[in-house]
C-alpha cells in the first residue's frame, strides 16, 4: 500500500468554532511528511482531529481501515502514536513510570528507545516534572516509539528547545522514520529540510499546496507566499 493515512474532507471544531474547514491529503507509508503553514491555520487541530481529540467529521483511513468513527483510545490501539505539542508528561511520575504507562505491547522497544535517548536511562528515577523542556520532549517522543505503531503524529517537537536539543530530537526522529512513517508539524524550516520528503501546506483550515518539501524550501517566492517567511527563516509556526 502506497499510503498509510488518507484524510478526506476533514472538518474540525472546538467549542463550536470551526478550526479546520476542509482538509484532504495522503501520507505515504514511508518517510516523514511535514505539515506546514502560518500560525493559527489549523495544523495542530488537524492532528487532533485525526485522533478524535476534538469534534470532527470527514473520512480518515489508516492502512485501508476507516478510523474516523472510532474513539481516540481505539485509534491509538490501531497504531497511531502521538507526540503532542506541549509534551504532556506526567510530572509527578518518574521517567521510567512515564515510559511504562505508554507500553501497550508484550515486547516494547525499550532498547531502541534507550539507544536513542541515553540521557533518559540515566534519569529513569527522576520525576518528569523536574526535567528540562528538552528532556521532557525526549520522554514524549520516547513514549511514542515504544510501540509498533503504523504512523506517528508529531506536533512541534523542537518548539522552544535549545539548538543542541533540537539536533538530538531531529536525529531521533530521523532514526525513528526508518521504522515508522511520521506526519510532522514543525516550525523550524531547517529541521523540515533535513527530515521531510513531502510537505502539506495548510492555509485557512484548508490544504493549499502539496508536494516535495524541497520544492517549497528551495523556492523563496513559494516559501514566502505559502508560509509568510523567507526560506532561510526558521519559523513557519
């Protein structure tokens, strides 16, 4: 199957307000596909709508199976991993406890995660709430990588992180993409340039462009028109 995820006519609302108008796109079964767009156009809401975390309508198909009628926990059980924008670690639990709660299969990828994030191994007994922002992001990514997911939805993983941590998270996502396709919302264009093969641009709650990521990033006029920034800028938000 060439596409792992197909979204058709997705509409989402929060507290009665329409935040995604009519989004249609496909995600291939390999590599990383970036979701780009200006601030407030519905990128995060699109991911949340796919997961059923907000009210939505439309068709969402995962590996040929309709999932738009399922509750969030059933979608997760079918292999949709999620790394939320604000990390959402359990602050009072240890790193090890945070990871253990994410395990849903008999043989989780503990060794793979430990090799990607050795710092978490050293801090396994530390309360997650006392970690730095970058370390909490590592916990959030690690939780999603423990299971054999069919796709990962990753929302702004480098937001607010120091350059060194950005590089570490980017390396981890690149390694993870060898095992599982990733749909990535990301504001750092250098990260997108390094990671993404394809790109979906959302504007005003609709998809306004799809194609190879570099076809946007290597075209200053297209980057400015679609994203509102110069190609060398780091932010698309």
